[in-house]
């Protein structure tokens, strides 16, 4: 995470762009599909009040 912040911390991205990048990553690295999907789901639900 530190490298991401150091290299790209000042950038802003659209969530759709991030999702597409994650899809490309999973296409190239299918063994990461489950954890990437879990991360995407967690990010999508950050503001849900029902998450407990």
C-alpha cells in the first residue's frame, strides 16, 4: 500500500476505471479473483449503514 500512495497518492481515479483495471488484473492473474472480488465488494459497500 505504501508504494501505491508514494507513486500515485496525488492522483484521482473514477471507480469505473479502477474496476476495469482490477478486471484486467484478474484476467492476467485468475488466482486472485476471489480476493479482488471481495475487495471490490467491500469498497462498494463502504457507506452501507447495515454493514455491521
